[in-house]
C-alpha cells in the first residue's frame, strides 16, 4: 500500500533522475546548468522528506542560489567550444566503456553480496517536533569532527594561495583600481574648462 | 578533557599558524628583504621540533574524537620530516632565488604540505587520513607548477594533478567500501569489526584492492608509477627534492596506519598484492633507470626501485619487517636529499645540471664534491659499508625470516642490475674528462650540510653506536604500535 510519503518520494526521485540524466546528455551547456538547478532542487525536497530541513535549505540557498548562478555566468562568459571538447571522444570510447563496465560489474557484485539492504539497517526513530537540525549539525561539525573540519579549512586556504600564486600576474598594462587615489582626486584632475568662442 | 586535548596537536597547530603568518608577512617585504621569509620558515621547523620533543610520550593517546593518535612512531616520523624539510629549504634557497621563485608561496605551500604529512602520520581515522593526504597533494601539485613560464613544469603538474585526483578517488572508493561493511570510519573500530568477519569477504577484498592501488600510486610504485619520472623531470629541482623525500616518509606512515593498523587481519591478501608491486617496482625501476640520460629521470626510476625494496619490509608482516621498512625509508630520504642536493649544487644561474653528462670529470673540477657524490651513489646502490647497504640488508633479512627466500634472491638480483647506473655516474666523474670547467659555487651552509649529508651515510655505519641507536629508534617506534 503506497502512502502519501511514498508517492512524494517516487515523484521527486523520478524528476531527480530525469534531470540528472539531462545534465550529462544535453548539448547546450546553459540548459545543462539549468537542469542541474532542477536536480539540486528536487534533491532538497527529498532531504526535507528525510527531516533534514537545514541541509535542504542550505542546498537551495548555497547551491541553487549562489554556486549555480556563478556557474551560469561562467558558462555564458567563457563561450566553451563544445566541438573541440568532444574531439577524441570516439578514440577513448572503447577503453572508457571497458572501465565503466568493470566498475558496474563490481558495484553489482558488492550490492548483491547481501551485506547491504534494509535488513542491516534499523529504521531510525521518529524525531521529536522540536528536534533541532542545526544543533545536531553543529555538534557534528564543531565537536565530533572539529579536527577534520579545521583541516578542510586549511585545504581551502591552500586552494586560494595556489590559485593566486599560479594565476595572478602583474603586467604593466594590467588595469586595476586604486581606491586611495580615487578618493583623493579633486575637480581639477578630471574637469578641464575650455573657453570657446561662441559661433554664430 | 580527553576528547579535546589541543596540547597533543600543538606542533600541527604551530606549523599551520606560522604558515599563515609567513603568508601575511610576505606581503610587506621587498625582494631584498625576502630572505627573512626563509629564516622564519626555518624557525618554524625548529619550533615544531622543540614542541614535538617536549610532548614526547611512549604510550599512545587518541584525541579529537578518535581522529588523532599520538604515539612514539608519530613523534619520531614528525621529527624526521622536520629535519628533511629543513635540509630541503637550505638546499633550495639559492636555487629558487636565482630562478625568480623566491616567493613566500614556496615556503607557505611547503609548510602546509608538511602539516598534511603530520596529519597523515597522526591519523587514527579514515577521514583525517584522507584530509591529510589531500592537503599534502594539493600543495605538491601547486609547487610543481610554481615555475609558471616553464612548459615542462606545467605539463608535469597537469599530469600529476589528474592522476593524483584519480588516485584520491580510488582511495575514497576503497574507504567507502570499508565503511559500508564495517559501519565505522575509525581505524580501531574497522579493525575490530574485520576481526569478526571472514577475511575473504568480497567487499573487504574490493575495498582493499582500491586502497592498495591508491597507496601504491601515492608512493610511486609500478604499475602506478607513470607520474614519477615526469614530475621529477618537469618540476624545478628544488621542488623535485621536496616531492621525492618527505612525502615518502608520510607514505610509510599511512601504510602502517591503514594496512598494518587497520587491515592486519587481511594481511594474507595484501601481502600477495605487495609482493607483485615490489617485484615489478624493483624490476622496472632498475631496468628503465639504465636507459636514462637525464639525471632527474634516473633518480626518479631509482626512487621507484627503492620503493620496491621498501615494500619488502612491510610485506614481511612482522615487527622486524616494519622496523626494516622504517629504517629503509629514512635512509632513502637522506640519500635522495643528497643526490638532488648535488644536482642543485651543479646547477647555476641559467644552467640546469640535468644530464648525466654534466657530471663528467667532476673529480677534476672539484674532488671533494666528486667524493660526496661517490658516497651517495654507492649508498644508493647498496654497496657496503654504507647505510644504503645496511637498509637493504635489513629488508632482505626480514623477507628471509618469513621464509620467502626466492623473493630475497630476486631482490638481490635486481639490486645488482641497479648498481650499473650508479656506477656509471662514478665512472663519468672519475675516468672522463670534464667538458665544462666552470667553478662550482655554493654557500657555506649548503656546503657543510651536503658534506654532512653524504658523510653520514658511511660514517653512520663505521661508528657503531650511531647505527645501533638509529635502528633502536625505529624499533621503539614500531614497538609502540598497538
């Protein structure tokens, strides 16, 4: 007997799988990015079903709201040449397929081994109405996993340092703003009053 | 306060803090004052060593919710890494200054990489082990590409990055399988769970295969070695010096933590895998090294062969074997420091001593440096009486103790083949005429350090108490493991 929850779950799952498939198969990168937005959104809906409201809201706010918009900007500005990206696709298709099939076989072997499945997992107890997701996440991140959380911070710092060290170049003709000069500017630097004879 | 004892991780915190400080201080220094950064980086290493020595204990303590382990092995390996990085900085200083790479980033990235290694050495949890590995790898990719205008360096960094990312993926895939079966990420808990299971469980075996493949990649073992020659060749020599030494010591630590610490009940399975890897590495490493004309590539293949020998100790699955491997990896690190140090020494502004030919007639140019290179080469080849010989003897002894005499015979055969290309350099230095008669300049500290570096390889064996205490330290480290 399908409950309402089941119906919601299957509906959102179907949309999610469809959107995810479209992300990798569609040719137009802008449309692919939009389908990615759709898949994030449906995934957020599934998380709400799992009572993980905080994560769901963060997913929508951060990924849909910020990251994907940035992604869209990049896709639109870079004007990626897809034809060039697809070059050599056929050449590596055989080896790619071989690896994919092997990985698939391994996954089937593992998942059919009987070590996984609902029998091995007891269903979690229903949460109280005032259960705080944020608090639970906070305890996990800042107490239990504090050490790895800090290392993750260092990894991000290294990513910034490395990106700047590798990509930033100072050239003579680089255009940049100097705010201290901008605020110290006075009228005479910018405006030149020219006296002209009035024509008739 | 058992779960949150910050004081045990004080060296890590100090190094990370100082790296951030150097990052900021670097902004306010002009090119001429930049030498200050170098001293700050060296002070960081000395400070970390002082903190580590002060916090030394013989019993093992786990903190940060079981993520961080502090025991005798972690202290000793960390001290070894400080010393290695100290020498790397000292050798690199003039080299990177002459090539416009003397920027704060070099030292900052190296210090962050060192933090990553320290995290790996003290990892008691799959998550912290992985994070430490990523922190290390990310810094190394960036350091290889640091010479932005060199096409070779960029290509090497790109290869390293792509292959390294795949290896990290393999490691995660393997870890996820372990987690799927055992339901825990803590290495102790994984071990306890596996003890109750059949070691032939298909998922465990799959997970193990992925983990061993990823570790073999990170260490540069055949058939996962393709990146090693390209990276050593393409990277600036100062970076190759760093990549080829300190991370290998951290690699030893993850073998010990993960395979020996967590998956010991599956040792029959990983022993077979490591035997194949070790034979392939010793064989292909030594054979291909003969064909190299570039000394950095030759050292890369020699490093691959050395990693094969290093695995012999681990695959013995015994405390003597682990001790031998630890001894081997430390001796390897110091031999490689010396060898790349000589390459740096021979290079000068606008000239890279990359080819084996550049060592021709070194004896006529400077007989002291020729003698040092001779010592380094015979130690790498494993000729007695050097530390390199002693290290090879220990790993082969441990293999014989487990009854695999055939493996010992194979490894000795490959060691003999390997001696050829080390001896060729000696022949070039002593029996050929020099083409290039330009004098070899080096700063005083570099000359003292490299002399010390090479002489210890022979003096260490001749002076009995030194080698006894060296082996003793390795024994203490391994004995402290649970």
